[in-house]
């Protein structure tokens, strides 16, 4: 039942507080919002899990379950009061903050659903490293120079899939600068590994 009285200028309802042990507190003046209730009577023993009942104009008794009875002390001309967060009976309590940390090759998140996906993952080292090595060996003019380039290539291959890959890629490109005509066909495949 809507009442003419008001809390801070807002229309009010009259609620009944029902404690789990059966105690009741009737005729509580309150302003019911979509997710919270403003209650001026700060002397009430409102706790998590309590039920606040109100009668709707249709005659239905609505039950509001207390999730967070936030007490607010007197401040700046406002009297002490409660700002109660609630959920309606028959509905799930709102979830708190949820953090999902998802990692891995086939990582996924399914919330209230079934996973019917199919993943195909290739965890092998790409063949581009072996192809670059073969091309360098076929076209090298100096074994000493080739040794440094091959070492840089192997370090880059070992760093594949790690945070150090970009650094190793740069070191390889510096070592392989004299062999650009040989490795040029492989540059797009190597650059794709930077992602």
C-alpha cells in the first residue's frame, strides 16, 4: 500500500521485517527501489538473510531478502538510516564480483552453458625455423658467419611462444641482415609468429 508519507521527498511503502527466529517488526516506513531499500529507522536489527515483506496493490505479498543491510550514520543534515540491498524471493541473489583468468591453448569460459566446441591446436614448433636453416645452409658463403646466424635462429626458435620471442626475433634479424635475399621468402611466416 502506498502511503502519503515521504522519506527525503520520495514516496514510501510500509514493510514488515521478519527475522529468521520469527520476530517481526511491522509498519516500517521505507522507499523501495529496484535493487535497494531506504529505511529511516536506524534502530531496527536488520541483518543479512532477513525478509522484508510488503503488500502490493494487487494484494500479493512480496518478499525481499536482505543481501546487504548497509547502515549509514548521521551526516550533513541526513539522519542515520539503512540502505538495504536485496533480491526478491524466488530469484537468485546477485553475484558478487567474479574474475575469470583464462589461459592456455584451448582456454574457454562457459557460464551456465554446455561446451560443444571443437578445438584444433598445433603446439609443434612451426616448420619455418627448419626451412630457414636449410635455406641458410644451402646459400651460405662463410661458415663463421653462418654459425652466428644459426645460433640466433636457434635462440629465436627456443623463445617461440615466450615473452622473449620478440627480442630474439630482433637479434636474429640483425645477424641475418647480410642474408636478406636468402631469408626474404620466410619473413612473412616469421613475422606472423610475433603475434
